[in-house]
């Protein structure tokens, strides 16, 4: 999946899912990458989610 992943520090705070709702979902009590970005706009959303993540 192009190197995108959520590690075990996820606190399920929902920040990343708010910024990239089409790419990040909740599963088993934490965020999970649903799929790789398909275009530059989705890549920017995913990058924003990564930088906003408190962990």
C-alpha cells in the first residue's frame, strides 16, 4: 500500500479520519488505511492526516 500504515501508537482520536475520510477508517479500535491515494489531492489529505496525528 505504498508505505502508508498506522502503527500501534494510535489512540483512536479520529483526527486522521476527519482529514482523510475516504482513505482512513476505524477498525479494531484504531485507524486503518483503507487504500492508497489515487491522486495528488488524496495524497495531500493523507499527508495532512499524518501531520495532524498527535502520536
